[in-house]
C-alpha cells in the first residue's frame, strides 16, 4: 500500500513545539510498560520527532523509530540522544523481518487514518513482533461525559484544525468507538490497559501469543476498570 507523506518541515516544527509537550506525561507511562514487560528492543512506528524513542533509549532499551516524513526523521536525528536509530519508512510496509522486536509501539498513529489503513498498520506491527512480544497502542479514548470534559474539548479542537484528512480520520475513529472499538473490531485482546493525558488517551497492551503461553485470560478493552500507570 502506497502512503503519501503528510508532514513537512512546518508540521515537524509545530509537533515539536506544541504536541510533544502535551504528550509529556504519556511517554514515561509507555516506558514503564516496556520495562515491566521485559522489553529489550522496541520499534516506535510513526515516531514523529522521536520523543518516545529518546525516553526509551535513556532507560537502556534499544529503540528504532520509523516515520514516512523526511522532516520528522530529520528533526528526530537533530535532537539526538544515544541508543536510538531513525529510519524513514512506511508504516504500511515496515522494512524489517518478521519477529524482529520485543515491542512495537503505535502512539497516536492510527486515529488519523481510514480503517483499511489502520488494519494494515496493526498487521505490520504484529508481524515484526517476536513471539511473546507486546504491541503497545496509545490513542484517543472518548470520555463518558464529553460535554463536561474540557481536555476532550481541546482534543477535538486540535483535531478539527489539523486539516480535512486528519479531521475525517479522527471523526471516524471516535464514531467507531475510539481505541476500545478498534481493538474489538480487529480481535485484539489486552493484557493490560491504562489512561493518560487527563483520560483522553487510552493505552492498551496486546501480547503476541506463544504456543506455551499460560496465565489469566485477557482484559476486555471495553471494560471501565483500567490500571493507573
């Protein structure tokens, strides 16, 4: 599947100045999950300016960030930091063999795409996971009372101003049940869930099964009880 580059140098500058600070509280939660899951190597898909990669690398996790935007990859490389590698590549056709990583991360990467592209990205992320590895998906989780939820109102404003293509993807994502709906549609069962950024972003951990897998059953991604990470 061909993917058109959406973000240029202006978008990379805006992302680094505005979006990265807003997501600052999300990054350590994902790092904590990876450490608790015993992750040694991680792939951050649609890594943007590399903020998550730098966090992971500082904790000793070998991390590769991929993004189709040449400007985003350039910004990530400029910001530097040891232990992280950045590759310009499409999330629809990851340039890695099967079973290459302990973890694959899709952080706010799915909501802006149409459903068929979300399915392709999920399939690629699962493909590069080693048996027993974890897929960490962080994306919007619509609160129960949106009319009284100021952070969610800000999210909707930002997504509305991001352009027609982005806006359409966000509206479809929310209409289909946000993150919980996505997981149900694609048959993905969570081993753990959490919320971040004032409850507007859900974090779900999906473990790639092994033949010898044992343990308790999966968590229903639509359930209201989530871990406070």
